[in-house]
C-alpha cells in the first residue's frame, strides 16, 4: 500500500522522473486545476506515482482503457 506521507524531496524526485513537472507542488497545482495525467504503469516509478496520486485523492488515466 502506498503512503501519502512521503517527504517532499522524494515526491519531487518521483514527479520529475515520471512527468514534465519539476516538483510535486507544480503537479499538485495542475491536478487541483483539473489536470489528469496519463500514466501507463509500465515502470516502477510510474506505479509509485500512481499509488501516490491515489493516496492523495487524485486519479490518473491509464493505457488501453485502464484508468487508475
């Protein structure tokens, strides 16, 4: 199970590795504005970010109709 209580630095590194956003705060602002990222869940970092998003109450689009 994923924990939302990750340190900010770890969230920033994860977001930067998987998305075009530099920090968790930038991604969170976009999510709060209605943005829903597309994450396929093919890599470990993508799966971790999907888990983090779900734990924080957000959602993500998946691949081939699979939505998180």
